C-alpha cells in the first residue's frame, strides 16, 4: 500500500514520464526502418557432441562474434558500419543439449541479412578449422625454422672449431700442454747437442787457423824450393862459395883471383837474397801445403757456421714453442667457449626436435576432435517484427520502471508530512483524528 | 443545527476528549506554523461540542492573527480590558450553546500574567462545560504557552503535506516541560477527509465556513 501511496502522491510525475515514454516509443515504432533477419544453421560434431555446456558449444557462440569472424564477414560483405554495430546485429546461441546453433543476422537490407548470416556461418566454420588445426601449422612452421637455424648454428660452430684446430692442431687438442712440453724438451736437447758440435767445430777452426799461421815459413821455403831461379842462384852461390872457401883454406888472400871470386860470391849472395825477397811477395797459396791447410780451415769454418745456423734455428723454434705455451690458456678458453656454444646449440636443437615430434602427435590427435559444418544456409530474410515488439514492450517497461524510480526518489527527497506515520513519528504523540482540508 | 453534518474527525476528537478529560474542561489548540488550521479546527470542534449539548465557549487567543470572530461570522470580537474577572470578557453568542470571545489584544496581553490567565480559565470552566482556546503558534508568542498551561489539555494541529520544520520535533517536549497536558496530534487538510474518510469540511461540513454560522445573541447565554 505504501508503494501505491507514493505513486499516488507523485502521480503527476509518473504520468508525465509514462506519457512522454509511450509517445517516444510510439514515434520510434512508427518511424523506424523495418529490419530483416536471416538465419543460417551450423552443426558442431566432435568428441563432446551431445553434451550440454560442452566446450564446443560455448566456443561456437563465442567464435561467431569474435573479432576475427566478424571482421572477415564485414570485409566479405563490403560493410562499412562499425564493428560494434555489426556485432550487435548478430544473434547466435546453441540450443540446450544440442550441437546445432542458428546464426541470425539482422539488417535493414534483406539481401544483406541473408549474406551476413551465411558469411558468419562459413566464417565460423573456417575460423574453427584455423584455431583447432591451423595453430599446429603455425607452430610446426615455427619449429621447422627454429630447427633449421639451430642446425646452421651447430654446423657453423663445428666449422669454426675445425678451422681453429687445423690452424694450430697442437693447440687444438685437449693434451696440447703435454705435447708442447715434450716438443720443447726435445728441442732443448737437440739444441744442446748442436751447440756442443758447434763448440767443437769452432775449436777446430781455431786450431786450423793456428796451424795455418805455422804453415807460413814452411810455405815460403816450399815456394823457394820449387822456384828454379832461386834454386839456380842458390846452386851457383853455393858452388862459388865452396870454391872460395877452398881457396881461402889453401891460399892467402893474395891468391890470384880470390878477390874476384869473393866479389862474385858476394854478388851471387845478394842475388839469392834479392830473389828470396821477390819470393816473399809471392802469395802463400802458391804453396800446395798451405792451400791444403787453408782448405781444411775453411771446411771447418763452414761446419761451424752450419752449426751456428742450426743452433739459431733451434733457438727460434724453442721461442715459438714457448710462445705457444704462453698463449695456450687463451686459445684453450676460446676453443672451450666455442665447444660450449656448440654443445648448447646441439641441446637446443635436440629439444626443438623433440617438441616437433610431440607437435606431430598432437596434430594427429587434433584431427579427430571435431568440426563445424554449415548444415543450413540462409536463403530468405523475414521482417524482425517480434524483435520490434519486444523492443517496444521493453521500452514501455523501462519507462514504467523509470517513472516508479523517479517517483520514489522524489518522494524520498520530499520533507513534507505525507503520511500519518511520519506525522506521528515527528511529534512522538498519537494522532487522535484527521480533519479534511479547510 | 446550522447546516450539514460534521466532519467525522471532529466527532472522534470530541469523543476522545470526553473520555480523557472530565467536563467541565478547557482545551487549547496550538501549532508550530501559521496556517496549520487551528482556528478552523477550533471552531469546528466547538460547534461539535455545542451540537452535542455542551455549553461551549471558544476563546480567540491568537494576537498575531485573530480570526475566530471572522470565522464564526460574528464580526470582530471585542477584547476585554482585563482578565481579572470573566465578566470583563464580553462573550458573543455565535450559535446555540456556543459563545465566543477574544483575548487577542496587545494591551491586554501585556498586562496578563500566567496566574491571571489560569484564574480566567478556571472562571470559564465554571461557566462553560467546554472551553476551546484557539492560540497562536506556540513559538510565536508567550501567550500561546501560557494558554496551553492554563488549559486541561492541548491539541497540536498540523497541516498535512506541509514541510517539516525543526519546531515540530520540539513542540511536545516544550509543552511537557511547562506542565501542559498534550493529548494528541490533529492533522488537518488530509486528502481523504476525516478519520473515516468522509471528506467533509471540519468547520461546516459543506466546504465553506464563514457564511454558515448565524449571528448569535450578544452576552452570555
């Protein structure tokens, strides 16, 4: 009763809102463009067919109003209206405990209503295929590309490792340190041996040089002995000197011809000395003994030079091995990093390969999950009068609710004495009686 | 009986007062706001008692807006010079068993004390079985509170549908603080009419008050 009292008190407001609302509804109903509705029907078949509230049913209603399906349908129909308006024109709801779902599309154009319903039904079917199977294709392509990239990476790393090993095999191996140390020790031993030989050769060269110096007088004598001029002068001088010595022993100096002979011997002695002086200027190489000694010294000098070269070569090689030993940690760590990188790439490759095998199994499983088929295409559109009536009735009810709400809001904000209870409550005393307005 | 039947609400009020107060008694009608319908209710209630055979007096005690004489159609009621004796109040006969008088005079009010007012009320109770006091707004002048305390009972009149004011919440407490006997609330102007919804006018029963009462005789009956 209190409700009606409130409505009665606010009757003018209620009446005003209802009159305006009904007038607006009638005006809208009379002026609105007729709308056509067409319906296509799809069937979901799969594991859970026949189950109410199956995922397939829920997915159908959701998918048909998804942005992908609606956008594709709009593009196909060449519709320029907003996505929200287009989606609002779609009605799709699977019947209870049924895998059949009607898809209705409402438009002011009857042909567009038919085309829209069919476009949505086919779009739903195609998109369902995409989301149930196409996703495997996308993932499979992705995995193939990833596997290919990993393969290339592993091959490249192997190649780099091979190149590094080929360029410096001693450093490439795991026992590089041992190999290099053994090689160093061997070189050091060989160098010591060569150095000892070099020392011997050098001593021999010194001895040869000394011998060559001692050979000089002998070489002079040998040159003189082999000079026929010298020998002739020497023989003449010796003969005359012997004759002179004989005369001197037998005769006095007054012996006739002795002074002449003496002068002759003196002259011949000078000639011999002069010849010797000439022979002193002759090279020692004119002496075969000297030449022989010189050849021996040269031989030993060449041997010593060869020994020096060998020792130097050993020294260079030893330095090289020592340098390799010094940079062995750096090269080793670089190679180790490359090996780790390659191992990681191989592990990733193995994982991707396993995922791809699993994907193939899932894809085979998904092929049996279900499909959506268009079992009844829309052919004609009907005027959506029921919808209009419902809208009008809804609008009327809405205005009625609005009127009631406004009435109660106004009444609650009204601080006037509007009921016996409120009056009694304000004064805290009972009401004896009421009298009519005077 | 002048015309028409009475508002059933007035009859209910009369019955309530008969049961609550023993005749002779006096009842003051007051309110918190002007225009709540005190005078109309007082006149209607006085007439109701008079019709029931009670010798009834109605006193206009609203100096801010004296209207009883006009409401009864007997012209402006003359105020007495003093309230020392009831003979000083010149009562006007407005109807059979119904006399009317006024103390709504500024000069009189200035000379009026509470004791004198109570004495005057007692004198009226000696002469009339029922005395109805039409006072002003309780918080508008001191006379209203004095009248309320001088009477045996107080009825608070409120106009149905008007806005609630803060004085509404404290009028009962104020009256009880000064010793007044608040009997109850009388809403006026209720759309449905009296208690039983008869819809009759409280004053005349026909919707118009002023021309309905005949001129009475002058002086006490």
